[in-house]
C-alpha cells in the first residue's frame, strides 16, 4: 500500500509541475531565473542534508561528470521547457516532455548503433505522428508561430534530456558508492547555476513578486525537485528501475486535466489524438521491459 501511495503521489506532483511552471511565467517571472532559483535551491538543500547525514562528501561537487549531467539533464531540458511555456499550454508541454524515451531510442540507434526491436520502431513512428498532431492546432486552426516554435523548443530540450539520461547511466556506474540522490543533487546545482548564468546573460530582470509566482517557485523547489525525486529514488530501491519511470504514462494526463479544470487551457480534439498516440508509443518503446516485469511477476506468483 505504501508503494502505491508514494507512486501515486509522485505521479501527481510531476503532473502538476507543468502548471506550476506556467503560473510562474504567466505571472511575469523570467523563465531562466525562476528555473535557476528552483534547481539551485533544491540541489543545495538536498546536498547539505545529505552531507549532514554523512551520505556524501564535498569532493562530489568537483566532478566533471556531474557538471555534464547537469548541463544536459537540467540546464538544456528546463531552459527549453520554461521558455516554451510562455507560449504553449502546460498540458501540451507535459505530453511533449513525455517524448524523452523516444529521443533516447533515436540517439541510441543513430549515434550508438544500438539495434532496436520492431515494436520500438513502431513506437517511434507513432510518437512522431503524435507530435505532429500536437503541432497541428498551431498550423491549421490558427497560425501561431509562437506555438509552433514553443513545441519545437521543448522537443530540443528532450534531446538534451535523452542524451543526459544515457550519459548519467554511465555516471551512476562510475560512482557506485555514492547515493543516487547525492548525484542528482549535484547535477541540479550545476544545472541551476547554468540557468542563472543564462538569465544574467539574456538580461532578465527580477520581477515584481506576486503571491502565485512566489508559491509556484516554492512548490516546484520543494515538491517538484525534492519530494518527487526523493520518492522516485526510493521506489527504484524498493521496486525496480522501470516502475518509477512509468510516471511518463500518467503525469501528462494529470497535467492536461488540471490545466483544463483550473487554468481553462484549451484542449483541442486533435491534441487528444496526439496524446493517445504518444502514450501508445511509450508502451511500444518500452514493451520489452514491460513484458520482462510481467513474466517475473508470473514466475514469483507461481512459486
């Protein structure tokens, strides 16, 4: 029961973060500044707590591997996401962000020459059709160049996330003795620092603080970056590496629902088709892992 509760809580938090980002940028908080504050604060707090509990050491801060992970996983991904949410709805941002596994497959195939299954190929094609459906409202219903660019920028961010995910797998192997939470905290620190530097370079200025904008940053820092990720690593330790990652199947639907109910975001029928295609593509891309888990459970129950 505890595992189910924590999994549900994690999915809910991840699903609501996209609307929280949207609220912050709509309140006039500069995207790179708010993202930088969020990740710098979350990473620093987690790292200090782990240091206090002697779960890590200061030397981890100086490792270039974690700098590179922070560059790809946090900086590229969230610089693109925060900027794009100035122009597109939070629900669509969540669905496009779920395309990361598809990007991982493409990178592994194109650059690493990894052979993929027919199911994965079908999943990539379905995902591409789904993305096209999400682009269509900006193309045909009302020509909106900002919508189109925003969708494209999020996809670029997911390429960064996919590359970072592949690289972080090697990083975890390199630092087997370190807590995964410590590794995540340090990469968030570097990602947050780079976001703050980008904010400074682009000339973002501190906004007039509003209560919704302030609460969005607090929520994203504490719930989105600290609580949800802590639950994620707890579930990895208690279950398996795949189960927690299935938040990608659930959270986009949560994001679409709360965006429509509480922020009056428009959800066009064409978008819903795109959502279902992308979610189906995720199943196909991960079909082999899903079948492995099902077979393991069947074997365990038969004993």
